[in-house]
C-alpha cells in the first residue's frame, strides 16, 4: 500500500509498537529428535509456578470459585478464567526467555484471542525477511491448540501450506494444556526457519511437498526460492500493506527528517547507556547499522 520507493524513505513501525522482546537463552533452547520426532520445548517450572500463583489470586478475586484441577474440563468453563490466563501469558512475554528475539506480538484491540506478530529473520535461507503472521487462539484454549497463519500472498516452506498456515502439529503432535504455552509456539515460529528444523522434517510432516522435495533434492534451487520469498516480504507492496485493517503492528514510510530525528535519539540513548566508540570514529558502527 506504500508508494514508489525513494532514497529518502526508510521503513518505520507505526504506533502502537509492540513492547515484548527478549533474547533466547540456552534454558529455552529447542530440542529436535530425528528418532520418533518427539519435538517439544521443555516447559519452564518458574513460568508454571507463577501462573498458578496468579490464578489463585484470580480465584480469590472471583469469590473463591475453584477450577477443577483434572484433565476433564467442566463444560461451562468460565470465560473469566480463560481471558485471565491469556492476559497472564501475554504479560509474561516481557519476562526473560519467553518472547524470542526478533519476534514481536500484539493482541488485536478488540479481541484478546487474536494476536498479530512480525518476525525478523537475520540468518539462514530466509535471511532479511520480515514475515507477518497472526496467532489465532481458539475459545477452548488452553484445551485446543492455537493456529498460526502467515499474512502473505505466497509462501515457500515445507511446514507452511498454500494458505499460509504453519504446521504446528510438527512441534506439538498432541497439545498438552498447561504444559504447552503460547510462548512455546512463538519460539517454534522462529525456529521453523532455521536449518536445524528444516533438516528434521520428514515428507509425511511436510504440508508443502514441493518445498520439501526441493529442500532435499535441489537445495541450491530451494535456497534461491526461499530468498525470493524473503525479498518479496520487504517490498513496499508487502511491508506497507497493513492487512487486515485491525492489525496492531503497522509499517509505514519514514521521511528523511524523521529518520534523522530517530537516529539522533538512538545515538543519545547509546551514549547515555555508556556505549563507547573509537576516537575519531564516533557512532560509525551504529550509523552503518542505521543506514543499512
């Protein structure tokens, strides 16, 4: 939806900007086993304990209503608890190791069960890509697995079908309530574009058979097509097309003056945090990043 590109325009994330971003630590690393494909993240005990404490507080606030701690859910499960659990999960993304680096999410303004996200890919076959997606959380969550759909006209990935849906069943063959969480899904979204995952996909798991066979048999061609998709994702027609209208993460062109002002703010912030620069080359490395 953007106009023609010029040398004086730079991409900008418009308001509201997502706030939750953290680096991936070894304790949250992925494990992929080629034998048996038991590909699961290891849930963090700290996270579960924190959620249980917060749920107990919610129970007291709701007048002492107690949710059964059995696998069989009551048919009339309070919407209050479901929304509260989602609020807890989103709030906990600000904690270290929960939201992977380079990935941003924000719920829709009028629907807590719909999150919009953007993934910046820096390495691998899809390097430099900016992939937009939506995380659709069913009303029955956490009993049912969420759905991830990439918001793109075309896709080229063994685990993404022609409609943009990511095959979460690869990582979560059986969704386990209160053991599998949304932050596990976010980590898998990022990991899906890494070689360590692509190497472990078998044909029966691939929802894009052509991409799978090309990855296995014609890897050079696969690499070129993956890069074509990555480059397409950062064109104005895709990057500035803020579909759907209620998408809470929006991109737009940045004027030259806005770029200069933003760069100055970043320089000032770097100075205030104690970042040092070589004599005579002040801000050279940071400026090269901003100009890229």
